C-alpha cells in the first residue's frame, strides 16, 4: 500500500466545455437570425420615422410665454464678490397671459428674494439648478395662482 506519484489519473473530459461552446454559438446565431428576419423584435422592413402618419403624434397644448426681466443678485460670502445672473420665462395658459404679465413685479420680487437667500455652496451642487427651478416655480405659482403658470423656463443662469 504505497502511494506512488506516478499513478496516472484519468484525463478530464473536455466534451462538456466544447458542447457548451457549440450550443452558445448556435443559440447566438439563431437569435441574430430571428431578429434579422423579423421573427422577434419587429420586422426587417420597418418604415422610417418620416413616413409615420401625423395623427400618431400627440397634440401640443397651447401655451404662451411671459418673459421675466433679467435679475442680477449679489451672492453672500467672504472674499471676492460673486454675482448670479438669472433670466427666465413663464409658460402660461394663453387665456392668462395678461393676468400674469400684470403680476410680473410680484413674481420678480419673490424670485429676487429667493435668489438672494441662496448660499454659494447650494449653487455649486450639480443638481442645484433643477432643485432651484422647482423652488422658484412653486413660489411663482403661489404668487400668480397655480392654474395660471405651468412652468418656469430658465434662459440664463450664470454665476460670476
């Protein structure tokens, strides 16, 4: 009963590896051909987008825009003086354009107050513009009435 290192171990079979590789190639080729021939995932002869009927596109909601005067705000901080330049437009329902235009001084006042209260670190955050836009829109809707103003479009937002 001596263990000799010369005892031959049976060679491992490579048949499962080769069989798996062949099946993977056949499956990939079959999937490619099925998609290419249009059996899966759409047809091979789809029409380009230009040929779609116009009725498939959703109708645009009527909108009007009220331009806001540009605002320049001094940002608080120590050291060099920094300024924020903001300009935007309000998307309103067409029947409310005159009402919102008359409220523009109040809208500018509420935006000016909000922008002056911002800290420089709040502006430097990459997601800051989206968050500030939502905050400004909410304030504008409170002043003008939530059903009159649909959106606030930011035309310019520059920090110097």
